[in-house]
C-alpha cells in the first residue's frame, strides 16, 4: 500500500514540477511549485522521516513561498495585471492544481488513518536537526539565507518603477 501511495505522490511531484518549469505565468508556476514541495513532504512522511516532512511543509512550502508571493506582489504592473488576475480567478484555472492537492490530501489521510509507519525510518528530534544544521552545515545554511535575501533585494530593485529625472544631473 505504501509503495502505491509513494508512486502516486511521486507522479504528482514530477507533474507539478514540470508544470512549474514550463509555465509562462509566475503565479501558476508558484502554485505548482507549492504542490511539488507538498508532494515531497508527503514522500518524506511515507518514508518515515516525519520531522523532515514537517520541515519541508513549514519551511519550503510555507516560508520560502511567502517570500516568492511578496516578490510577485512587488512586481505588480498596474491595471494590466489586475485585469489578468481577474481572468485567473475563473474556476477552470484552478481545476488541475486543486485536483493534485486533493490527491495529496487523500494520500495523507490514508496514511494517517491506517497508521502507516515505514520500517526504514529513524527517529530524529529537533535538537539533532539543529546540531546538524548549525554544526558542520552552518556555512551552507548561512549562504542559503544570504542567497534568498539577495534574490529578494534584487527582485525589489528590478521591479520598482524608475522615477523620471532621478538619473539626470541638476543644472545649476
């Protein structure tokens, strides 16, 4: 049973990732990226890495996606974007992401109800994760956080409107 759920979840993750990569729309790609990260969290759960699954959902699908949403909000282009957002709110646009999310939700409920535990899993508490992250991997964690910050600042500077005359010298 766990293998069937694993293959279904893997298919959802691969499909959502392909849709995210090939999408022309930033918001749709963001929705598919969130679905892909949630599917990876379900895979972690199926493999018995419950703490990693929770971290995947909270950190990747939660915190990092909030940063992406803020960047998309900062890059708002005015009335043209508002009209496009109204077209996105049509129910047909949400069928595929909603269906994929429903599959992941049903799989998670099946695993929780059946009390599935993987035999390969090892109990890892938050102290062990903290010691690992802030021990030998401290530099990698700090570099990743600086990369996210640089991306956010860069997106802000690329997306802000140019003020006319700010680059011209004052003639006095």
